[in-house]
C-alpha cells in the first residue's frame, strides 16, 4: 500500500435522521362518524452505524465522504399506521477504529471485530399519534407528538493498527528488513531514515501451522511524543500491540541510551504502554563477536529479556520467534 493511500485519521460531519411526526386523525366508518382516534406514530429517524470490515486496512474510502446524513422518519398515518423508519447509514471501517466526538474528545465507539456493528448516532424517536392520548374523560384527543430531532456534530475516526507484536525502534534500525524475513510482507527497505512512512503488517508463521501478526511501525525519534518527526501520527498504533519488540542495531553508538530514548518517548506519549510485555533485539548482530555481544548485554536493562539477531544471515530468528510466541501466550493467558 502506498503512503498516499494509507489514511488513519479522518474528520466527518454526521447527522442522524429526525423522527417522523405522530398525527392527529379520527376514524370514520359508514355508521359512526366519530369512531375514535386512529392517528399513527411517526417513524424513527435513521441511525448512523459503524460496522467492522476485516478487508479494510485504511480510512481512505472516507476521504471524500465527509458528510454522513441519515434519512428522516416518515410521519404517522391514519388507521394507526406507523410511518416508515428512516434509512440507516452504515459506515464500514477497518478493525481497530476508534470513534470520538471532536468537541469533547470522548471515545464513543470502538470496532475490534469483523461484522461488529455499533450505533454511533441514534436517530430521533418518532412522535406518538393521538391514539395514545385517548382517556375516559378525553375520548377525542386533538394532541399528537412531533418527532425528536436527530443528533449532529463533527466526529473523528482514528485507526490504530491491530497486531500481536509491534516493532519499536529508531529509523533505519532494521525493522522493515526483519519483517520481510519473518513474514511474506514486502515493506520498502533502503539505507536512509524514515523509509517506512506507513505501518506494515505481516503474518509470521510459527510451529504446527500457528502464526502471529507483526507490525513494522514508522521509526521513533527523540521528541516524537511532542510531535517531532512522524510524532503522534504513528505512536498511537503501538497502543494496540500486545508485545513490544525494541529493535536496536548492533552498530549503535550507545545501546543503553537508544533504548532509554525509545522507552521515554513511549512513557511521555502514554504511560500505560509501559505495562506491555517488552523484548529487546539487537539487530545486525552478524558483525559482532562473542566478546562484543557480552559487552552490549551489560548495557541493556537487566529486567528485560534480550536476544541478538541478524536478518541477513538468519541468526537468532528462530529463537526470536520462540520468545515472542511465549510472550504472546503469557499475555493471552493473563
């Protein structure tokens, strides 16, 4: 998918339908001109509904669909007939989409499953016809209700990529190369910063036909939590990953500092990210001997497991899969 086709944040104006008006009407028969009230209820206004679609990976299809307006309900009719409901508008979104109100920032819906439907904006209720207001003392009610107004406002749709493992690292740390080796994904790879401008997903095959999903996320730089580099635009995708794999290249000038910067940016963006399972992988390790590996290991946090890998030679890749699978199973069992 090209960068211009990946849209993960969009603003839309939504308006649910107005409820139909209940009517005032009296039944007239051949032998009774005052047979009683028979005014029907108004129909409900159309809802605005979000539906999950696992075939979608972006919000691109909504770029030119900025005004979402559901139909109004029809007015009630005689003979106690209810008016037709307004037609609902269904917005299909990729899994991992969050819907917010622009003014309050409140999360109003979250789509995580294929086919899941959530009524985002409810249509107005139809008004009651005069049949409902007949009493023993008022058998000829002249009153009926108008329909309720629909709901309107500017709304935000935000996509957070769903993946089991998220690759976290500086630009050019080897994340895309690793993903291309362990899965069938073909991310763009080049020897310059910010090669990856959109999240790339790949299914990683494991033993006995099992697999898990890995996401190559655009590189983080110092200050990303404040909006530098690609900033908040892609940090939010990390919130969906069950396990975070920190990728630090073997040729880094300071491995401990590089990890500390990455860790700090996650903490500044959302402290809850630090509760996730974490693993450190030292990439490009084919250039290291055993003595250098021991020296680098001393720099890394003692509480976090680490592994040396090389995407070029395949060194440590099988062991990395084993570690990730164990982490994922431990996370899911909890």
